[in-house]
C-alpha cells in the first residue's frame, strides 16, 4: 500500500517568553515517527493537551515544524511551498461554529476554496459545484443563501466538511470533528465520513480524546501522552491487548452501558501530578503517574518498539 503521509521524528516546540525575558519551550510534539497509508483512517487519541491537535496541524504546516520531516506521497514537504498541497490536504475543525465566518453565507464559505484554487471556469459551474457539495453532506441548495448561525451544530459541521471537500482533497485531518456534538449526531457525522472515504478514497487522521469514537472509524490507533506517541496498533488489537500503562487507563475510562460489568472491572487509580509540557521529567514522561514505574523509567526515555507485527509501544516493561 502507498504511504500517503510519512513523518520522520517530527518535533514541534512553542517558544514562550516569561517575565524577566526568560525563554522556555512547550514541548508539544516530540520525535513522532508515523505513517498513514492511502485510504486508511489512523485514529489519534490522548487527553487534552497531549499534542494530538498540534501534530495534525503541523502535518498540514499550519504550524511550522521545529525539526523532523513530513512527506506527502514520498515528497518532502517540510519546507515546501504549501499552496499546491493545500488542495490535497484539508482539515475539519472541532468547533464548527467558530470555524465558519458568520458574515459569509454558506454558499460563499463553500465557494471560497473553489475560487482560491480556480476550480470552476464559470459562475454556473461554481454554483453547480456548491450545490453538489451541499447535497453530498446532506444539505440542499436552499441552504446556500443562509448564514452559519441559522444551522444546528451538526449542520454547521456538515458545512465545514463540504468546505473541506470543495478542493477534492486526498488527505483530511479530522480534528475532533464530533466532540462538540450530541451523541446522536456524532454517529451520523462519523458514518458520513466513512461513506465519503469509501466513495472518494480519502485518507483520514482522525483525532479524538474519546477512544471509543476512534475505535469505530480507525484501522489503526495511535495513543499520545505529553507529546509522545506511546503506543500504536491495529484498532482491534489495541482494544484487546493494550500494552502501555497509559493506554490501559484510557481504556478503563471508556463507559460500558452495563452496570454489572462496570462494577466488576478493575480500575487503576493514578496518583501523582501530570508534568507541565514546559518542565518535563527526565526519562519516561508518564513516570510521575505510572503504577508500574521502575528506577530506569525516570532515567531513560523509552523508545517506540515493535513488540508484535504492527504493534508498537514505548515502555521499559517491553524492552
Ligand atoms: Fe511506566 Fe516505566 Fe513504562 Fe513509563 S516506561 S510507562 S514509567 S513502566
């Protein structure tokens, strides 16, 4: 299978200037090695602040990487002019209401990328294209003249998806696209994204803090903690056989709609502090919370290693 996206030790640090002119860095993404095959959905999970959104945005060069490399179809785009790639790589944002310009009609919002990339040669062609995109996401041509505030959250997210599809992308970063929506609407949007993937051959990086959401849509899932990729495996394998202590605690937090199973299941209580991304502990970043921490954990950072075919984990328990 073709690797559409490939990352080589990607790093993103944000410079923060403190009082007295002191400069510190937020280590948002650290040495992430990753690839996404054409037509696959790679899920990326972790708590808020773990760096998953920064990683998605850095792949699209909405943030410039601090070091490492980004490849698209084998081309190194780390420092390339991104205009030709903007058409191929799009993003769907978490909060649909704030990602849509309230002063533009839906037709103008969806039509804007068509204009930027000169994808329609006449006004009727542009209009047809907008109407097609709206129908593709379950809206209709009458909606083109309305403003974003006239729509529900789910409909606003559909408008955001139509805008992303307007340029016929190959790769879409879905940045928590259902987190702000009702549970009943979430499955509609996820099913629609799956249908579009089948029909259009799209490749997704699907970011979520809820591991149960990505399980449904992803072929593989990566788990991030404080900027590090700590585990990566096929979706079923990760659920059946989580190895990293952090992945286990994430899975234990998934609600099960059966109180008997919920009562009987073992829970690991994490004691300790989550370190600041500006002041990380030496060694494993999870060592301040990990119930399995050993002496070596606070001395040496574990590297991501393949433990079984396609199952990688960064933990000294598996070295
Ligand atoms: Fe826990 Fe050590 Fe593994 Fe880190 S390396 S997750 S501290 S056992």
